[in-house]
């Protein structure tokens, strides 16, 4: 797989055929697509891009806005891909992909992998998993003086609330000690913790090179920077497919990227087709085979 850098963006390139640009979720990087790229590269010319604040791309909080990220990836497509392409965006990467499709003619086909339309706007964000988990942990980390974000996130993530109250702190203490030992011995590797679910550990892929100030932009709502999700969606005219993960709530907290009502509004505004998956947010990780069926058909 080839690598390159342009406009402050680092990217990986593989395969031949119709161009496919992959934009990862917040907190990880383009290596999160590592398990599906070999199959995709048999049909597509794949470009996996690290967004600002992630991976080997530029870490500059002034660029942690939807508009700035979309403009940079648009410039990347014009200069490197040099033709209209399929763009797939996962989670926050889906917001960026949609903005590109709305504001340019560079997107031939838009594939949205469970992006948080409407739910991460304004006060809505306060009752979402991303806000009570990653965004809030980023905010507290930046105030804490700590230096190891993957370890800090593991110890302070919302997921501990799902453990029985009687055993929660004991399990948390033991597993955090295991995580700390791993980080001490392997600071350059993605975090691994015994007994922690593999699909959950997938969220730590690339976190070593994640700038928590990107999460702060979601905490303060500065990432949207005044852009309206509805207005973005209205402008999309290319073929659009929405990959929807399972919907869930917990004590009034939206535990998925967007609600069924949000999805209905996305469909109304874009006339997109919807493909549902019985899994969590990381569809291309948890349902790899079904994900590839959609991309390769």
C-alpha cells in the first residue's frame, strides 16, 4: 500500500479501478479500514485519508471544523484522485463526505456509514453517547494535565456504566491496571486489554495519534461552525446510500449515532436508500462481510 501527504492530509492508496475515498470516524484513523481495504482494492482504486487531528495528518485545532475538513479533502480529490469518485464516510467522516457532496461536483456516489446527522448539533448533543463519552473525556483530559490519552480514555469511558454497580470499581481498577501495563510496554501499539470485547478495542485503533482537541470541537459544538445539517443534506444530488447501525437508548442517552426520526429526516431530504445492520456503530468492523457486499455489488 502506497502512502502520501498533501494539503496537510496523510493518505494510503491501494488497488485499481473506480476511485473510492474512505473517511474514518472520530478518534481513530484510516487504518480502521485495514481489514476491508484488501477486498475493496480488487474493485476500487482506494484512497484512505487521515482527517485533520488524526493519524499522520496535520494536528491544528484551527482546522477542526466541518468546513475546513471538507475543503481539504475536496482539494485532495482534485489534486490526487483527479476525477469524480465514490466517497464513503464513517461517523464524523460521513458528515465531511456529505459536505463535499453538497458543495462540489466531486462525488459520484455517497455512502454514509452511520454519521450523526442532527444528533451532534446544538443542545441535541448533550444527550448523545458521543457527548457523554468521547467528547467529555477529551474535554476533561485537556484540563487534567495527563499525557496518555488512550489510557485516560479507557479509564474514564462511559462503558463502565454498563458494569454491575457492586463490581464496577473493582473491575475498572484491575482492567485499567492491565491497560496501563500494556501502554508502558507497548506505547506505540493500539491498546489491547484482556477480556475487553474486540469490537470495543477497535475504537482504539489509531487513538495513539488522535488529538483530543478534535473531540473538544464536538464538546463545544465548534466543529459544525454554524453549518446546518439539514441545509447540507438538501444540496446533495448524487446517488446516496445510508448504512444504519442498530438504534439504542440508555437512560435518555442516544447510544447510537442518530435516532430513527433523524434517519427519516435524512431520507426525506436526500431520497437516499437505507441498508440496515444489526450491530454497533463500527459496521465495517462488526459486520465486515455484509459491509463488503454493499460496497462490491
